[in-house]
C-alpha cells in the first residue's frame, strides 16, 4: 500500500479487514466490500482513500493501540 500512515491491510473472506498503522496500531474493519478493498489497495494515497471511503462507513474495532506516555 502506498502510505506514510498505513503499514499493511489484509481482508478475510468474511470482509473483515485487519489494518496496521506504521506506529503499530491494529484495527479490524468489518464488512468491507472486495471492490472497496481493492480500490484502497491500489489508491495513490491509502490514507486519503481510507478517510474518504472507509472511515465512519464501516464498523471499526481498535484491536491494539500504542500508547505514548
């Protein structure tokens, strides 16, 4: 993925995307259509695509968050 924010994302057969940021946070995004996931993977900016097309549109669970003291 082309992103300074996103390290990786993978999609399971149930449509759940597991996403990891470059700082180590891990999120699960539920029921992402394959077409949306494929567009996201090939976007010029994965972060911009995420903000415009995924954030707030699909249920998201924060699995692991890095906390800086």
